[in-house]
C-alpha cells in the first residue's frame, strides 16, 4: 500500500536519485534539494511503498504575495500510471491550502501531457506558452489554481 507523508531528511538521497534520473541535466542539484528541504520542508510530500520512495512533490509559499508554487513533481518510471502523480499533487495542494493563499502556481513544459492532465483535472488553468521563461531557451506554461 502506498503511503503519502511529509518528506524526512533520510528520504533526500532517494528523492535526489529519482530527480536525477527523471530530469537529467535539468535536475535540481543535491545541494538545492537539501536547501529546499530546509526552507520548504513542510511542503515536501513523498509517496512510499515497502520502504521505497516512489515519488515526491515539493512546494513553496510566498506569504507576502499569498501565492504558493509547486516546484517539483516526480514519480519513478516504474511507478507511473498508478495515480501517484495526481495524489502527490493533491496532497501537496491540501498542505499548501493551510496557508492564507490567493493562488497556487506552477510551470510545465507545453508537451508534458501527463503532468498537464493532472493539473487540469485538479483545476489549474494554463497561461499562454511563455518562451525562455527560465532563461534556457525553452518554453513553459504557467498554470494557476485560484484558492479562496
Ligand atoms: C508527470 C508524472 C509526475 C505523472 O506521474 P504518474 O504517477 O504516472 O501520474 P498519474 O498516474 O497520477 O496520472 C497521469 C495522468 O496522465 C495521463 N497520461 C499519461 N500519459 C499521458 C499522455 N501522453 N497524454 C495524455 N495523458 C496522459 C494518465 O492517463 C493519467 O490520467 P488519469 O488520471 O485520467 O488516468 C510522471 O510522469 C513524471 O514523473 N514525469 C517526469 C517529471 C515531470 O514531468 N514532472 C512534472 C513537471 S511539471
């Protein structure tokens, strides 16, 4: 049975391994994952089964702007198609919504159909495609979910 829970420091090695495998040269370096854990650990959810981390979702909150971000979402290839990505995102949204927020935002590649399906199903709406959003000459869509 898959258990969704807050990430612990001892999960970071597995999270970093998944992040590297999935995102390759575009992955967050280990030190960034560690620092995001230190800053945003409260909004860091993992999916675990048989003592194995299968996926994670990480958020961050800008309290002044009343805006939260989904910073990363990843599920091991072997565990995909079981609804984990959607459930991780849902669980993260629930935690983020405990803050006083106007919206939750995220960025996604325009061709990332699986991720966009999850976000749309959960109520996110997309903006037009933004070129060079991360100064890497690639396009991204910013999607937002209004929170009341
Ligand atoms: C995106 C990702 C997290 C999805 O994880 P997952 O656990 O397989 O996702 P789920 O099983 O919850 O659901 C995926 C949904 O997308 C659908 N889907 C999968 N591939 C699809 C495709 N090519 N086109 C359209 N829909 C697709 C699935 O049918 C499912 O829809 P459903 O809920 O109606 O059945 C995973 O593929 C991943 O880690 N990708 C690499 C990292 C990434 O892209 N992260 C998001 C960055 S914004």
